[in-house]
C-alpha cells in the first residue's frame, strides 16, 4: 500500500518514501526513527485483523485544506511532524502549477495496486457492484 502511494507521488515529481523505520505511511522530507520527526506525512495505511479477517486501507492527501492537521493533529503522535498534500509538495518541487485530480490519482493507484497483485481492473457501473 505504501509503495502504491510512493509511486503516485514520484510520478508527479515528489520525492516520497515509505518503509521509514518506526513509522507507517508515506513521508516526504527528513525523517528519523527517534522520538523527533521532521518529515511531512503524505499518506497513511491501515490494517485491521478481526475474527481472522483482515482489512486494509490507505489515505493519500492529494489536494486538501491542511488547517486541521496543522492545528489539531500531530502525525503519528510525533512532535515536529506535520501533514502535507501531494499538491503542496508538487508546488514545492517546482511543478507545472497544475493541481492533481483526486479521481486521476485514485484510478492510477487502483490500477497500480491491481498490477502489483496480479489482478485485472474492470470498470463497472455502481449498480452492478451491489449485485
């Protein structure tokens, strides 16, 4: 899950990374495995095991208002850390000024994940998904 988010960021010129020792999710900038963290959290992963069933999820901050994160949330409870977005990091990396589309990033990540898992994506109307 982290690799899919890292790839989406890197395709847009953002030097993101996952698998940071002692951390979960996707990070940009300096990270440490100690108590202090100077990195910016770009994405989160979640895994749950309940009654022998696992569920997995990811959240990539694409283009959102980060005010609540700056004022109320400390990423992973690490002092010095902050949340960031793909749009913010693209601008900082000298991007072309185009804001990323949530829909485009979502489709790209779904396709990438399917490929990594050896699956084939197939679009269907929402009504068919509930059958």
